[in-house]
C-alpha cells in the first residue's frame, strides 16, 4: 500500500510541476513577475505559496524516509523563484523514483517519531494514514487554492491528472 500511495504522491508532485507552467503563463499574460506568487497566502496565519510547496515536498520525502529508513534529501528552504521551487519538486520526484516496493517491507510496524511529538511515537501504518497522507494533500491543496484564488487557470483535471481508465 505505501509504495502505491507514494506513487500517487509522486503523480501529484508532477501535477504541481505543471501548475508552475500555468502560473508563469498567467503572470506573463498580466505583465507581472511570476515570482510574486511565492509570497501569496490564503490567510494571514497560513504559510505562503513557497512554504506550502516546500512542505508538500517535505511530507513526501520524510514519509518515505521514516517508513523505509532511507535518508531523504535535505534542502535549506531558500527557494526564491518559481524555477527554484520547480527544481525542488523535480528532485523529490527523482528521489521517489529510486524506491522499490521492497523498500517498504516492515513499514507498517516501524516506530515513527517526529520532533514535534516529543516522546510520543506512532506505528508506521498509523503515521502514514493519520499524519503523512493528510499533510501531503493539505499542503498540496493549499498550493492549488492559492493559485486558483489569484486567477491562475488550473482546474480539477489539473489537480487529478491522468486517470487509469480501462476499456473504451
């Protein structure tokens, strides 16, 4: 299950990469710098666009690391442009591409800790279902919502991406 769901996360990161194209196209059409989007947020107490992208990426890579025991890439969170964010997303996709289903053997029973949890831990299965998946889609949805709120033409199909239809 973990490998398949992380495959879905990888797919959504690919969709996010496409949203950058829509953002640049929109900004150029309005004669504005596309990098202004980096500071946009939905509400004053929420993270800006750039941080939402970073956290989407971090959730995918850290979930993988915590469930497999493999080291995740480290980034200083200094992206200052759409292209910097695009590079981060693509590097996370490349990292996820290195994983195999066998890497997730024992993931369900692995003990997962988090710096914010203090001495508390979760079983890998609970961590993945209760923390990693919801956080990934929370931050991804915020990226999408910030773009939509500011006029970028992305729709539900852009969010979902290609589906695995069968038959005709």
